[in-house]
C-alpha cells in the first residue's frame, strides 16, 4: 500500500529500496504487480516469483543501484 500511495497519492517512501520489490532498480507499478503475484502465488513467466534476497532475513538491500534509504530502523 505504501508503494501505491507513493506512486499515485503523493506519499513519501523514506526508504526507496523497500519499494523496489522486484529489485530492478526503480520503484514503479511493476513492484506492486510483483508483490501481488508473490502474495497470491500467481505465475509470471511460467513460475511463481519469489522475492529477491535478502528476503526472509532482516537487513539492508545489498543490490547496487541509485535508490536510497534515508530511514532504516534496523532489525529487531
């Protein structure tokens, strides 16, 4: 929901990397669709997609890209 608000409602994402669910280096509608495909198990390109690393682990996204993360509260 935060990504939709960011894309269409003028909301702010303090950590843009958190909105890049498909890890393609940008935050766009493809991230929302990707999220829904993962949540509901909808195949995309022949198989059900999985969230890229560090999925399942707490920590910052190690992928080198231009997206920033101004706020990261750390891991519990």
